């Protein structure tokens, strides 16, 4: 398919629920088109569908099921389950593909559709382009005959399978007895799996964000709203806080003093530990252009390399696969440990941090502070769909001026989000006042351009 991609973004299809493109009609077409693409051979084809706790996920699940069964696929649904569990279960159940219905860290009014191939990895741009082309074409000739139509079943053991798999990523003799852990599940997909898993491993659990009602996902909780978890860690005198997002593919850690630990610090901790143990592959890690320069400097001081990609965990994963790296991720808390999983997994990442705490005997505040980050500021400017503020002369001039002001002492990164109509303006440098001034000026110029 040529031209601009209008449906698939950096993480599948995403938008406002019940509004194009997140409608039942589009979901039906996704099921039919993906079914068409993944129909290969004469075997009975299977698809695994997971979802988070948004009310609109039920609508999309039903429409996707209709699309896939019309193409002859047997559909297995699992109810609310973390995104990485879908990648794992696609392989475990030997399915032809998997689907996750989620808008990740967004609020309930948004939703999305992510597709996984039979290897458990998210699809490439090229495959998504073909599926989108099928969605726009007449593929009715490929509909299954009545006798060959697919069926649907609910797999009640999906969450239990994922829990057992996640526990297998730490030494079998290890448990978390004596640790008090605050776990914030964002009223999302991990509201059962994460607390149950940690309890089974012996920890004392203080759960928050575990009462989903279809409308409260990521609302004042989770990895993008950590204040409640930070307050709870301090109030409960807990050893650690774990903040997942709505589909549990990202995590932020709260140390025992209530301080937030982001993905950069987590990646540094795991990569350095694995390097000492001889388990780190690739001679470094893969991250994105958003990661702090302090991470890169720390790793370089120990002879480890930092590979940067564009924003999006699937681009990180592709670079990891190309270079045979087994640690990668994003500052936002998507951490990919490819020895275990095919995508970001907040729960498994948290288990590795807990494992490091147990083995080191150090408190989280000491262990998780791996480097002093350079001052970094990220601000978002929302715009209306159809606007192109980054192409205006005034915004281009403001960006050029900002780059001149930070030249040699920092960097700028201005990009349009791939999941929502937002311009993200990030500045980083040795002088926090200079960074703040540059970012503020650029944001004001963009705001004027979209007013």
C-alpha cells in the first residue's frame, strides 16, 4: 500500500472509542483482513484475543470475533489480560495470530487494536500495510463456507498460564517473603494477575487500582499517575511500589522513600547486573531517542553500548532482534527482556527488579538509583486532527532557535505522537533553566500555530 498510513500507527490502531477508526465496523474489517492475511494452509486457523478493562473493549471484541469467524478462524478470548500475555499465549496455543484490545496508558474514552504474529511479536509496518489494503478491498470471495466458519470459546485459564510463566522468569528457589509491596494495576488488565502473582511469591501486598468499572482505567492511578502509589508506599512503609499501565506492558517503580524510578534507571539496573553475570547479549542495550543522556554515559563508562531507535517499543524490539540484544526499552517504562518475552512486560520487569533487591540485600532507593539524569523536560501540546503545526514557518524557526541556544550543552527532540494528536517537545541539557526556557518558547509557538 502506498501513501500515508491512516489506520496503523506506532502501536496498532488507536483513537477515541466508537469514533473512526475505533468503531465496530473497522474492528470487523480488521478481523476479516487479518484473517485473510494469516490464512495459510489447510489447517484450522486460530486467533487469540485479549483485552483490557475498558467498556468499549467488549464492543471491539465482539466485532473482531465476527470478522475472524467469518474467515474460518477459531477464536479464543481470555477476558482482561496483560498485552504481553497475548504474545506469550499465541505461541503457547500455537495460534496463527493474536490481538490485544487496549489503548495502553490512555483514559477509558480511547481504545486500540494491536496485532501479533504467530511468533508472538507485533507485526511489521509492511504486514500492517497489507492488512490495511485488504480492509479497503473487496475480500468477500474469501469468506468461509457455512460448514467452514469459525467458532468461539472463552479460555478461563489464560491468566493462570501467564502467572506461572512470569514466575518462571526468576529462580525457582526465590520468594519475596518479608517484602511489603504496593502494586498499582491502573484499574486495568493486570488487576488480577499482578497481585495474585506477588502474593503467590510470598510478598505482603497493598493493592490499589484493582477495582475496574469500565471507565476508571488509568484514572488517577497507574504508571502515568504515580502520586497515589508514591503516597501509599510512604504511608505503608513499604519496600517497593509497582505501577503498571492499563495493559501492563509498562512499569514504573517507586522506591522505599516514595521516589519514582523510570524505565531508564530500570534498564540500567538490569543491563549492568546481567553484564556482570555474563548474561547480557549484544554488548549493551537498545532504547529510544527519548532516553536520558545520563543512561548512555553510564553504560559507556562500563564499556556497554547504547543503541537508539525511534519512539515505539516495537521499533526497539526490531533493533534488538537485528542485533541480538536481550535488554531494551523506553524511558516511559516499556522494558523488553527478550530472554522471556516478545514485547514490553511491566510485571516481568518488576519481578527482575525484585530479584535484584533480594540478591543484593540493598533497599530499592540505593539499588535503583543507577545514575544522575541530565535535566530533562517533556511537555505536550494538543492539536486538532488534520493540523500540521510542525510544518509552519514560525514553529520551524522556534525549533531552530532552540537548537542554537542548546548547541553543545543539550539536545531537543520534537515529534508528533503516533498514538494521539499531540506534539511532544523534549529538551535535555546541563542547564535546567536553559532547557525550561527553550521548551517553553517552542510550546508557546506551537500553541499559537494551532489556536
